[in-house]
C-alpha cells in the first residue's frame, strides 16, 4: 500500500522520513519510551536511520506494518510514532515527553483505528506492558474494551516473557468485553472521576 496521510484539527499523521532522525533519536532517550517499548538502548541515530529505512517504507510496501509520524497540525516536527500491524491488527505507539498531556496520542490512535476499520478490519487489538498507565489511558479514551491481563504478544527487550494488559475495539461498536479496567491501570490507582 502507498502511505496514507491522516489528519484532524490538531494532529497530522504522515510518513516518518530521514529528516525526522534527530527527533526520533531524542525521543527514544526518554526513560518511559525505553521502559515501555522495545527500542534499542542506548538508542543512536543509526537506530533511527535503520527504523526509517528498514521498517517504515518496507512496512507500507509489504502491508505488514503501517507506521505514521505524529505531528501537530501545521508543524513538521515529529512528536511521536503510531503504527498498525496487520497480522494481529494491533497498535504500537510512543510519544516524546514534550508532547505528552495534550491529547495528541488519543487523537492519533483514534485516527488510525477509524482508518483500519475503513480498510475492513473487524477489530483492532491493543496491549501494553502491565503498569503502563499512560498507554492504558489512551486505549480507554479511544474506546477499547479491557480484555484481560496475560502474556504479552511482544516479549520484553531481552526476549523474556512479560505480562500485558490487553484490549480490543470492534468496528461494529459492540463492547468486546464487560471486564472492568483494573484499578492499577489508572494513574492514580483508582477510577477516573
């Protein structure tokens, strides 16, 4: 598939390109990005170039993984990355520290999920390592139903198994589960009021 641009009033999702190398490298130094993803550590500019050259373009060309740069509307600066992997219809995402708290990731994920549905996906799967309350907040706000806690599909950076919170959003709008989100998935350890 050729890359697709998605946008809203506040967010533009387009193809990450070589000029994004510095922004990607800087964001992947963040302790939270390192903790909750499998990016190499320490992360270098060569890692960013490999990501751009070996994953982004080939992912789109093979229909294996569609990767977008998250940019504020009207800006060229990469604030984060969101992707949709076709094999399991699942999401991956991270956001630079300077962009957090503005609702950019919530909008980006919603755009990608709605796009996946428009392409025929019956549902979209989400998981994060247990304890990643920021990712859980994004999934909740994007309409995902909590489906449980169990082994992560994506192992830890060292390949070891780890535990994940999982969720699903169905294209037909029917909740995928009646399970409540665990208290630990909220930033304050309790239900958001």
